[in-house]
């Protein structure tokens, strides 16, 4: 009995540490990819690019070439980690070794890859920008507009993560269910939900596209980051009409729950759940 309790405590501590690490990394990523660039433009920091340097000269500059190579290597390392560990044979091998900690391990290694990318990312300051808004009054208004759109995009992203059960996405729910002896939480979901989760690797493609491309100043290193991640997200997108239909049903059910009065009866909640189950069985 003591060994079982010790194992449960060990799993819980690892899951909690994973959650903290992923949360901190997510906060750093928001700052890195979004608000740091906008804030730099508003406060008038050092130039992110050299408008007076022609592209033909910049592409022969060794500092530019070195920075581009380093950034491409960092992006490739992130892609290898994020894709290889999601590959079915590797995923099954990790599952057999790590058990319920497999999802937590995947999230932790993803966060570690992002930390490496952010810490060693090389700005390309000796090349021209693709665009830079610096004419009044748009040099003030456009960064503020970007800030609003970025804020809304991140709010939508976090809302979607909540809807898609962030506890399970981060591997916490797997450990919790293991401690209660309930098995894998994904196995308790419907066949359509399992099918969706197998296809839906990145549920926030559009919102990430907004924060990647909508900036008042767009230097060369940002083009590498935005272009590479956009292509990666597009290639990983594999939803079909059945997945979209299931998402539509789930969205309607969520909206029904949110639209209920605070004192809504348990019977109404039960009816909503039953309707969703009936719809799922019809589509299955």
C-alpha cells in the first residue's frame, strides 16, 4: 500500500511540475512571439532592421547569413521534436515506457524545445524589413491595432484550450485518472471524439496566423518564423467534414450550457448531454 501511495505521489508531483513548466513557457512564448515586438515598436527601441541596406547587400552579409542559419536550425529542431514524438511508432514506444506520463513528457519536451528556440533566436538587424509602419499617425495607431488583435487572438486560443480540456492536453488528467483507477481518459470518450483528437493536432491555426503575421514592423527573422510555422501548421491540418460536423455539435452544446440561467436545473443539463450523445450515435 505504501509503495502504491508513493507511486501516486511521484506521478502527481511530475504532472504538477510539467504543468508549471508548460505554463511558464507558454507565457514566455506569448511575450516572445507577440507583445515584445509590438511593445518595441510603440516605445521606439533600437531599429529591428536597416531600411537603407539593399537586399542584394544584406544577403551577402555574413552576420545576416549566420543569423538566418541559426534560426532555421532552431526551427528544424522544434519541428523534429514536435513531429517525431507525435509519430505513431514513437508515440507507442514512449507510451509503453512512460505510461500515463507520456502526454506530460510530450508537453515538457515541446516546452523545452520552445525555450531553446526563444533563448537562442537571432534577430536579423542588418537586413531590410519587409514592411515597417513609421509614418504619423499610423506609427502610433497601427501598433495599438495590432495589440488589440493579438490580445483577442490569444484570448480565443486560451478559450479553445479550455474547451478542449487543457488538463488532458497537458497530461494532468491522465495522472488523475490513474490515481483513481479509471484508466485512460481518452478511452472513455466517444469514437468520434477519439477520431477528432487523432486529427486535430493544432486547433488554433487561424489565431496563430494572426499573431505571426500581424505586426507593425516585419524583419527578416520574423518572416522565417512566421513562414516556417505557417507551413508547418498547414501541413499538420487534417480535419475532414466528419470532424467539422462533430465540432459543430460540441460547440452548440457548449453554447446551450453557457446560455442557461445560473439556476438551471440538473434535468436541463441532463437533456443537453443526452441530445449530444444521440447526435453522436446518429453520425457514428
